[in-house]
C-alpha cells in the first residue's frame, strides 16, 4: 500500500521523455478528477497532473499511477457526513504551489 498520493520530493517539470499514450493519460486523470469529490486529500496532486494534459511526460504518468495506487490501497477510507448540533462554517486552504516549478 502507498502511504501518500505522491512523494514529498516530487516536482513537476516539462523536461523528460514524452508519454506515448496521451489518451490513456487523459482518461486516468479524468477518473482521478471524479474521485476528488469523495477524496479531497488527492485534490492538489490531481490538479498538478491535470495541468499537463496537452504534453505529458513519462514521469507525469508515473505520478498518475502513484495516485491511483494510493486510491487502490485506501478503498476502505472515506468521508462521513453527519448533521451538526450547532451551525458553523469552517474552511481550509492548501496553498502549496512551490513543487510545480514551471508555474510556481
């Protein structure tokens, strides 16, 4: 089982060998985009691999496979929604853009 969706040292660049099957890459990324609804922990990583749909590299697809392995290993995880006794609003933000070297 993979412990995290991607390694902490993982960085995204546009350097490397092109991935030969762009349709497969796009299809897998679309699946991951749908999964972000119930698995918000992968949202940031899916956002990063989604930005490379036009010209993915082999290393980018390896990241997609790593995220898919994480999801496969955590099938029993999920979100449970319950009705609160008291109404309040609480928000979270993830501002970790430093690992995307080309646009960060």
